[in-house]
């Protein structure tokens, strides 16, 4: 519901965006991880570590997903570049770019946002603008930080192939291409 309410709102703060994706994606993954720990008979401390892992892995996943809307290969992702832009979904790359943009670039970004008739050439201009404003590197950095926090949450668990797999999964969530 929060995502629907914020659709078309290009001036969300990063904190509001993080709150949205925590509720939308990260809390679901956190809950799945917590349930797995409970079913496995983990004590409260281990349950919390695994839940913290899930929350951060979910945050990394969603930030990476939002980045793919601008930099993903449509043949791999299955969706055209700029879908979130056209539909007016405020994502981290767009919000960061808008915050960094000078007046001319800001107007270009705002005129493209929530415009379903946006042509591919205009999408390409928006992508170049966001890239030049450092929006993609910022999003990658945020996703990697969450992946590292997810792995750190597991650091107190005894080493095992399962922990190793979960760590690889956190890295994949942040670096994926689909």
C-alpha cells in the first residue's frame, strides 16, 4: 500500500525510500529467515542474527532490483529499461540523482518521471544523466553495504557450508544482473 501511495512522488527522501523497501521486501525476507531459524531450533540470539541477515539481504536485493531498472540488460531481466521511471516508482537511483542534479538536469528528470509515453531515447538520456550524477554507483554502494551487514550478522554463527552459502547469497543479492 505504501508503494502505491508513493507512486508518482519523485521527492521522497532516501529515509522514506528505505522505510518503504524495508516494509515491501526486506521484512519478508527477514521473516522467512527468522522462521527458518525457529524451525531449526535456534536459540533467541541465533534467531536474531539470522533475522538481521534476512533484513539486510532483503535491502540489498531491493536496491539492486531498483538499479537494474536503469542498467539491466532487458534480455536478462525480462523488462525494458525505465519501467519504474515510466510508472513513477521512486527508486534510490532516481531519488539520489534528483537530489544531486542542477536545475536543468532536475527538470529533465522530473519531466521523465511517471511519464508512460516516454520514448527510448529520452530514457537513454535519463540513464546517462543519472550515471553522470553518480546515482548508479551510490545505489551499488548501498546494496554492497547491506550485503556486508547481512554477512556480518552471520559472523557469530559457527562456520559451515550453510553459512558460506548464505554469505554468497547476500553478495548475489547486491551484485545480481537479473
